[in-house]
C-alpha cells in the first residue's frame, strides 16, 4: 500500500512539474494585464485609422494557443450597452480575419470580476482548418479586449476559462 502511495505522489509531482503555471503579464503599455499559461513575449503595437492603440500578443502551451487583442480606444464610450455593441461588431470583423466558418452565437451578460463597470461577450467558433475556438470579449468603454484560445484538439475548458477571465483592466 505504501509503495502505491509513493508512486501516485511521484506521478502527481511529475505532472505538476511539466505543466506551465499561470503568470500575470502586462499588455505592453496599455495599462491592462492578463494571466497566461505561457509567455506571450513582447506585444505588438499598431494604430487604427482613428489612432487608437492596438496591442496583440499570443503564445502556445499544451496544444492550445492563447491570444489577446487589446484596443485602447482614443475616445471613451460612456454607454456600456453601446460599447458592448461595438465590441460585438469588432468580434464580427475578427471572424473574417481568422477565417471563422461556424459560430455558436454571442452570449452576453458577463462581468469581469463581478463588476458592473464592464461587459463581456462569449462565443465558440470553428475556422476553415477545423480549429476549435473559445473567445471572450471585454469592454469598459475605454478598452475593447478580445481574448481567445484555439486548438485542433478538444479545448481544455478549465484552463481556457481561467485565461479568458484573467484580464485586468486599469483600476482593477
């Protein structure tokens, strides 16, 4: 019996040692940060036509890709319902960019950290290469942040949800 317990303990330690831990990374100079299971490296910065800042970063771990697109908007949208609508329009735009062929449909009503000063939208996608995606968008009227996980295999929903809900907007 004791030898069985030792074997189980060794297997648990080996599994823990091989998996990457969750770590907080700043999304460049945006003021936002996110928790990743892998190192996203340096976030790229581009500008939209209205000169809003767009920060992008991604990484891979355990057959899953984790990505963030953080838009620091030039002007604030004070009405959160309108900001949520802009977020969904942006997610529609990204569907074409990522060659998405199927979607489950947006699920609204999410709140980051159970706060009323933001809105979140979730969806499940499939792209032309049959990659499975779980996406979540967040907005507080000053930022639009699109987060995704994707894989050619089944998504690890537990790790995915930790990542997709691991955004910190300024002031959180």
